[in-house]
């Protein structure tokens, strides 16, 4: 990762104030992380670095599109819009390892006063992943209506869904005897 100089910011020579950086993120970016989360990624990251005395405020604005794996049918070409904002405070201290271990806030990071560069690629990768929801799938009403949907998987899911419901009602011994309570009004 250290050979990726385009993601290194030499902050020592920067004057106090706001400095802006733009990054275009494509599939090649993810090769270093051996990630399979994104395909055909075209993301833009705008980084605003506000340099203060003894610390820096970083604001990452994520935007763009990527193809992700659908959690419903398993298709690996579900188009997804990426959008989010993340903030990090970077503080300059004498003992960064100790301070990073003790810090409970994930949005605060410590670096040594002797450092001259800030490597932001790992944060960009993390924030791109965090810009995805826990489940990536199209709306249930739209499932199967898109050309990227895996029709075979959806057919199997539908068959399992209807078959399981009938099976659970008729053969599950846990429901025996409880049927008389099914239509009671509260």
C-alpha cells in the first residue's frame, strides 16, 4: 500500500485552512485490498482537509456507482449508487500507538508529530464499504424484473417459500394444538 503515492498527502507544508483533494476510484483501486465487494466501480471521493494547529479535520464525501452482489438472488451485477459522508479528526501527538489503542471514538486517529504524510487510501476503502447498506438488493416488488436478476435463484426461492409455508403448517408438531388460538380476537 505504501507505493500508492497518489493517496499520500504531504500536510507538513500546508498552510492552516481548508485544502481539497479529488480522487477517482475504479476497479483497480480494490485490487490492492483483494476485495470482491465492488465491480465496475466509478466512484468519486472529495476530501476536504481543514488543517488546524495540532490537528486536522478530514471530511470525505463519497459519490458514484458500482455493481455489487445482490443478497436476494446472488447476481453480481446489481447497480448501486454510492453516497455518504464521513469525518475523521487526526491529532498530532508524541505517542500515537498508545493513544490509538486507548481511543474509543473510531473517528479520532493519532499520528506522530514527526510524520509528514497522511495516507488516506485505507480510509477511502473503508468508507466505500461503509457506504453500502448491510443488505444490498432491489425492492421485493421489483425482484426478477431486471435484466441482471438471477431468475434461477429467484425461482428456487419462490418454490422454497411456498413449499415451506405449507410444510410448516401441516407437519410441524409445535403448531399442533395452537390452531384453536389462531382466530381469537384480542
